[in-house]
C-alpha cells in the first residue's frame, strides 16, 4: 500500500496543505487601501430665506448649541463653496495603510486640541483618538483659506489634522465638534501640495 493511501498519511497531507496555505496568506503582501473618494454632501434642508428667519429667532431666543443648526450651517457652507467631503472610513483605512495605526487627530489650534482631547472618532473599522497636542506642521495657504471660510460661516466648529505621532505624512483636515458628525474636507501632500 502506498504511504499516502492510509488515513493518517492523508490527514497529515491535509494538515500540511492547510499550514502551507495559511503561511502563504501571511507572507503575501496585503492589497493597499485605495485612495479615499469624496462623497456627496447632503443638501441643506432649509432654503436660504428659511434659514435666515430661523437663525434670527435662534439668536433672539439665545439658543447657542443646537447641533442641527450647526450641521445645517456647515453643510450650507460646504455646498456654497463647492467643498467636497471624503468618506471617513476610507480615510481611516488609507491612513492606517500609510502610517500604521499609530496616528491621531491633532487640533489645528490649541482651542481645537482642548475641545476634543482624549475623545475618539468612531469609524466602522476602528476608533481614532484625538490628541491633546496641536498640529505643528505647515498648512498650505489654500487650505488655510478654506478653514477661514468655514470658520467665518460656522464659528462653532473645530478643526483637526491627521498626523502620526512624529507629525509626518500627508494630512487630511477634519471639521467637527462634540455635537455634530465628522466632515473630512481637505487633503494635502507635505509640505505644500493641496488636493481636493
């Protein structure tokens, strides 16, 4: 009888085959994460006139922290300025691929870093922490101009930049607050190339 015909030899051959297959899967390079795509922004729910009237009443009543109003203002600003939004989970996967899982969101300014320090942003794949330190890298002028437009229209939001702990890599810009969703709206290559 041939050695591979008995049951123990067949079982051994099957086990060896499984080990070889598992080893091959570990050794083969992973597919790299595709570059994040932009997603359609939700259109503002209120017309400009309705929003103006609503904001007058909100101001006269003294409401200063309505998440729906902040998010509506931000969506309106992004739509008016033609600013795209990146898919959050794709950005997390892409940055994990580029930087490892050792990156964080850093505040643009000290006030931003203080606002969400030690919080984390929930993604489908994993949570990413907000660091207590501000971002120290250079920000291209066109990105600063975008920040300025958003800041003037929606002063209630805060700005964060993706950064490995050594402040290297190609950053993405996140706009959010404790009360609204996350909007990743810019990306640039270090030191000064902007890509939207």
